[in-house]
């Protein structure tokens, strides 16, 4: 079951796209996001989806982004069904479902190709207060640790006779209590130790801490940003001016 | 050598606790010493460590009497940011002391908090990694490290603050014997090369007694024994405080009861063999 924890762990991939400044990736992601939100024809959404997949291939992350799309496909199906049920036309329902997929995949471009480290720098750059950035950093940092903790507790409780997979829905949820209680207690203890270690290493000693790394836009970043902005403008122009059958 | 730590009549009671966790502790630590702090669980070792690095009274309030002076500054008066550059504390579980996503960034955590210029942080990080032999791990994420490596990285984070005193709270408790003995050699190395003073809470005495200059035993919040490891370990009372005496030293005491008196108290089997060989001659 350790693969579950693996899904939350960032994997470093060597690709030209990964090497871009996180702000460039954020811009591209946001542009895709806006384009998918504004798309009003199936063909447009299909083009957005195809472009996202193209970027994914370029970033050597097709598998991960593909998995995200597959995982959200169920929800897209739900959107389609609900719309259809409430009398929205077949084509429009399909459009909404596809649009949802396009939005999910365009945001995942940023999150799949950006390391938590870069994400932290981006948050700082956006002016998010340091305590919030640090809370986010530790939360992401400890996801795999707490997951493994949970598996260990599950094994321990199972070996003492707890049957997790037995009973009806309500029973199964109640079965999780003996897992959750020690997990929460463990995490509280852990957070206490974390606080001690942070204090001991001068966290909060100065109002403006410095940083080992600083985000720097390379020439490549600037050109990629420029090209993407031009494309974005062109797409907006097409949206406004060119009539496409829905 | 000058005095680095001066503890005078220190008593401490946690907030809303009736019992004093520490009572009238007197302790003097000289620069360059390696001190083993031992005693049964709940004897106040961890509280004493926290008094030395300032977590008490800055993070944990309570009744605080007496004084702790580190390198000429009063722990009670100075903020944690200043104290962190004098005293480093390595906790038992390295996992909870690594905050960042890469080893390098984590070592930079302390210097970043001190708002040091970027070049200074860089040089401290590089130097610390070289000293601890963890340069190849620079870009690794915490979950990609073994327990021994995590311990080293956590120690690196402490060393990067350039403290004069490093306190280790049961540093080998989660390590296998080989990694534990590597850590002990590292302590010795940092002590001789950088002159860092160490206070180590440790149960695996066989590893540390060889390099320790002193051993302090605590019981029920008081300091009960203080002296050279050989003196403390050959004291009859030591067993009563739940301290496992290394077998070579135990054999020495047994032999003494039988009337065989050795010249020195051995701490390791090799020393004992050496002395027995001398008697045979």
C-alpha cells in the first residue's frame, strides 16, 4: 500500500520544462486555465486538452498528468450525467465535462512539474506570510512520514485483531477510529518536537530571513513567457472574433 | 581552558506541576569537554538539556530558580536567536528536525533564520556538508535518506549555526551498532577539529566512555555523581541509578572484591586485556 504515499511525493524529472522558473510554469498553467474556462466550443476545449498533453509530453510527465486526467474522469462523467439529467443539451453537457478535464489538467501542469521547494519560493515571491509558507512546507514534507505512520498503526492494530475490511459502510468507518486516534496523537507529539527543533534553530529570530536560493528569470524564461503570452492573446482574439459552431 | 557552561543552583518546575523536575543543579562545563549525562528515565536529563539551550524558560514556562550561563551570557535573558548560535541541541528523532525538501536547504534553515547574506549561507552549508561527509546527499529529499544519514543531516543543521556547545539527546537510540559507532567517531572528530564541546545523553556507554572527559549522573532531579567516567563507573552506587556499567569495568570491580587490584579502571575490553597481561608478566 506504500504506493499511495508515493503519489504524494514529488519526483525530480530532467526535462527542459522542469528547468523553467516556477513563475514561468505558473503563467503557462494559468493561461491554459483561463483558455479552458473561456472556451465555448467542444473543438476549442479539445484543442486546449491536446495542447496540455503536448506540454506534458515535452515535460516528460505524460504519465502523471494522464493519471490525473483519468482520476478526474469519473467526476467529469458525473458532471456530464447531472447536466444531461437536468435538461442541458448533449453537446453542452459534453462541453462542461471536457472543460472540467481541461481545467484539472492545466493546473496539474504546474503542480506536477514544480518541486515543493520551487513552490515555496513562488509562495514567498507572491508575498504569502512566512508562517503560512512554512506551515505549507512542513505539511507537504511530512505527508510521506505520516502516511507511513498510518500504515504502521494499521499493521499494529490488525495484528491485535482489528478487522478493517469487515462490516457494512458505517462499521468500516467506525473501524478507522483505532487508526485515527493514535495517528492524531502521534502527529501532535511530532508537532511538539518540530516546534522545539524550529526554536532551537532560530526560527523567527529575525523578521526578514534570507534564503539560500533566489528565483531568477533566465533569458529562456523570458522568451517562453513572451511567446506564451502572445499565444494567449491570439487565442483570446480568436475567442472574441472567430465564430465557431458549438 | 575557560568555562563554557556555568549552572548555579538551578531548580525548575513545569507550569502547574507540583514536583520540581530539577533541584539545585550545579554544573560547570569547560570548553572542549565531552560529557556523558546519564540517569534513569524521568530523572530530569531532558529538562536540564532544555535549560541549557534556552527552550526552558523561553518556550516552556514554569518556576525557574538559579541561573544558567553559557559562554558569558545568561540563558534567561537572551532570546532564542542568540542562544541558537551558542548552543545546538540535537533531539532524539532526526525525522522531526529536518524541515525542508532537500538536505542542502535544511542545513541552510538556521543561517537563513539569522538573516545571513546569501554567500555566507552558501559557504556555511558547503563547509558543514564537507565536515560531516554528506556532500553527495546535498540534493536528496528527507524521505530518500537512511536513519544514519538523517541523523547526520540533523546534526549538520545544528553545526551550521556554529555553536560552541552541542547537546545530543540519545543520539544513537535509533541507530544500528555500526552507524552508532560512526556517529561517535564523528563526535570525536568535531571535538578535536572544531573544538566543539559536547554534552551527550546516552545509554550505550561502551561507545562513548572512551572519549568522554567526564560523566555526570542524575537521579530524581539532582546531580548525584560527577567525575571521570572511570571514577563514576567504578563507584558502587552507580548501579542503583540504573546505569549499565560496561562489562570491562564490571569485571574490574568483581576482581577488586576478590583482591585483584588493577592499576587503572578499564572502560573497554582492550584496556582490561592490557592490564591483565601486565599482571601475568
